[in-house]
């Protein structure tokens, strides 16, 4: 971050480096699922939008919830219940970490 430290002295070089970075980070083409390269900005934009719409939609995504068997978790006794709300002590933390 020499540009920030140097302040106004290197404004021209800082500006030039941002232009270079902007050009390097620009997406100029993408390959669609059919193997075709898209270079038109509108086609690239539509492809990206469709990708994320499909990614976050429920359509076409098989959703099988993971079901735990009945009585999978052991039941706590009435005596054990208050232990869930007590503050942690140092030995509990050490036991969990080490």
C-alpha cells in the first residue's frame, strides 16, 4: 500500500495501477454448458443471472431431508437439565479443547 503512504506524490501511478487492475479483473468471456464461448456483454450477463437463479431456486433440485431415527438422541434426566444452563468453568473448556 505504498500509494496510500505516499499520498499525493504518486497519484498518477496509483491511478494507472487501478486502471490495470480493473482491466485484469474484467470478465471478457465465459463458456456456457454447451462449450460455446460468450463474448457479448448481454449474453454474459444473462448467463450469470441464470446460473444464480438456478442455483438458488428449488426447481429441479432433489431435496431429500435427512431424517434421524426415532430415539436417536438420549433423553436427559431431570437432574441433568440444569447443567445445560450453568456457566462454563475453566475445566469444561480445557476438556473440550484438549
